[in-house]
C-alpha cells in the first residue's frame, strides 16, 4: 500500500467536482462506459438537488495520492430503509456504500475502511453495497455484460472490482439482472392467444398516460408501484421530494405511447414504463452540454430515434399478482408498447429490468416473450 495515500471526507464544491470527474479518467479507454452529464452527476450528490437526501445521511470520501485523486466512495444511510422489515434486505442497523471507483485495490481497501468506519460511528451494524445512492438509482455491481453499454439509469464498472469487494470480506446479498429482447420478433403463439383474449375482454382497458396530466398520472403509477413492490427485497417507498426530482429529470423522455396503465372495471391495477435509451444520445457528449451538446440533445428529445428502449418499472397490484390476469395484463402492455417502440421510434431491442433473481413471476414473463439475460449485477453485504 502506498504510504502517501490519504482518505478524506469531501468538504467543498471543488471536492464534489473532483468526485464527479474521477470516472472520466478511469474509464477513458472503456468503449462501453457512458459518461454521465456532469451537471446531473453533481446534482446526484448535492443535497439541495436530490430529494432522496430528505431522508438520508451521506458522507462522500476522496482518496488522494501525491495531490492526485485516485479513488472515491459514498457512505450513506437511508433512514426510511432502516424502518423496513429486516427480511427484505434493509432494516435497523443497515447502512450502504456506493459510487465507488478506484485506481488500485489498495486504494479501494482504504476507501471501504473509511466508509465502514463512518457507518459504524452512525450506529450501523451491517453494510450493503454498492448502492449508488438510492435503491431506485443504480444498485449493484456489474459482473456480467461488460461487452455492451448500460442503458439509462443502469451502472457500469471495471471487471476487477468484483474481486476487490469479495477479498474485502463481502458476500453476495442479492443478484439483479436485466433481460434483452429483440422487439422486431413476433411473440410465441401462446402469448399471442393470451393477448387476444385480453383484448376481447371488455373489463380490461390498457390506456396511454396523458403527459398534460403529469402529476395526476404519476400519482396513479406511484400508488400501484408502492403496493406492487412493497414485499420486494430492498423496497423503500418513494417520497414526494424524490418524485418531484425524478419527474423533472425524466419528463423530457416521457412519451404518452411508451407508458401504459391497465385498468380492470375502470380501476387502475397495473402499469408499465418504457424510456428511450438516453445514453445513446449523451454518450457522444462526454459529459458536457457546452458548447453544442445542449442543442444536439434538445433536437434528439423532440422525437427520439433509438436502437434501444428500457423498461425500468412495471407492476401489478398485489391482490392480482398470483392470478392469470396479472400475466395477461403484463403481456398486453408489453405488446402495445413494443409495437410503438418499433413503429414510432425505430427501436430494435429493449432492455427489461432490473429484476430480482428470486422474482420468478417477472422472470417467467421476460423469458416467455423470448428475452434472455444480458447483464448481471450483485449487491454485497458484510457485518460491521
């Protein structure tokens, strides 16, 4: 270990900029890393710009050597996560770390030690990571699927990080995966029959959202989400400040025909959100909207033409989850949105997820329509 390596908590705006800038150097030669917009990355770690901080405690650390930043990490505690059932992954005494990058393993060892020390001082007894920073943002370490870029709001990492984390004494807590689907292909006959049956059922309506009623539609989706996902591992309810910030961030890539709400007897019971892969548009910008990046991005947002769509969220209310109707509604929404993706946006593939390894219902739906796992992420844990 280098004797002149120092780990310190960040204190200034300059430190935050250095925190954001480090990955641009470490991943400069990685063709599959997508440089985030620096303004967005700074907003993520700025309390005034991230609603998640309304229920979180955070300490960011920088590793420096000979005046050069060589690593970074975030230690954080989601106070809402502390109130969740322990059997669902979080619960009392569980802190997290994330936003981890380092030049070498000895740098990582020093960073994780600093993060763990801070968590212990806050009374935490177990650490989960990487979670960067909310479970709703970029959870997990990429361990499979390094050969193609991540989609919007999914993470990338260096392959060696897995060994560093495991040699530091961490064991796998949960596996997350995404599925790749060629949306130009027809669904299997059995799926078509299920969809047709649903289309002939007058009780079922699958409708577009109305972006003009953004807040009203978001409230409907949130209500279904918080019910549908409430028993899932790692679930933490979204709060009004987070919803507001997410709305501002995602509203430019929300399109009516890509988000659907399924109603049964006039009651909203399921939803599916699909987003054009913004990463395809921002990757060439190398993190900067100036001098001309903003104009290119605005032009793209007018009517995106993309190769890839991402399905980050879908859900069915709990009372229907064990019924045949749940999968029927899912297949109907997928089919309608799939056709819109191809016809209106020129897309050829979709990435579904992330999906928990033990979410057999969602995995079965993904596999039945012909998709296959393309990326795997791991969340690790360790007793402090």
